[in-house]
C-alpha cells in the first residue's frame, strides 16, 4: 500500500483499547467536552481555534482529498473520541510530521503511547514513509516520555524558536522506519 491509497479512504487502526479512525459528525458532542479545554493547549504552540471551540465547524466544509491523516482516537469500549492524531506536512512521500492531542480526562492511562505506537507502525508498515518527526515544548515532559517509549529519538533542541505561534525552546524528535520501535 502507499499514501496514495489513503487519499479518499482513511485507515482504521485498532489497538487493544483504542480505535483510531476518521472522525464523523456524530462525534461532535464528545469533541465539545474536551476540544475547547484551554489546558490541553498549554504546550501546543497556540490556543484552541474557532473550529476547536466549536467542533461542528470541523464537519461543515467538504473534505478535500489528501495524503495527510487527521484521525480520532476512540475508546473501544465506549466509542468516545478522546483525542486526535495527525500525520501531515508530508514531503516526497518519504517523511511527515506527526502530532497527538488527548483529552486531559484520560492523561496518564497510556492511550497516547498506545495510539502513537500504532500510528507509527501503520505509517512504516503500510505506506512508503521512512521518517516521522515532531516538535515538543521542552516543558512538556509527559510528551517527551511518551515519544521515547515509542522509539522516537531526541534529535535536537531549538532555542527560542517559533513552534506554531509560540516562541519557546522545543525539541525535535524523530524516528526512522529502520529504528527499533516499542
């Protein structure tokens, strides 16, 4: 398979406790519970956008075909979307940036590690991507720990760089398809 195979049909990835899937309009009530919460944006590089404050806006525009993924992280038992994960800024079908965000209600349950590990494996096992990378505010110790558990390597420190809309110190983490994974 290749990234091009997922332009119109996004993957569904199952783990022991989670289903990583395309979000749908029936998810709006649960997205309203956590997406506007300013506390989850502390290290995100920006505050909640208009669409994040009003999740129904996420479904108003017609979805354009893209190789990028923006998928919901849903609990298998309840079906509730408790986070989301992106694979974007894809360059030459070889490398992409990855990001993950979770409701604060489920922090500390290992859902981040479980979903990041599953998405990383999916990208390397089912697409031609060879490298995934991300930026993490140096103060976000939990995210650094999660990335390292999933096999990502701290590749560098950007001092007083611009991460989204915030000037801060941040790390670059990356993983190659040939690296050992969790």
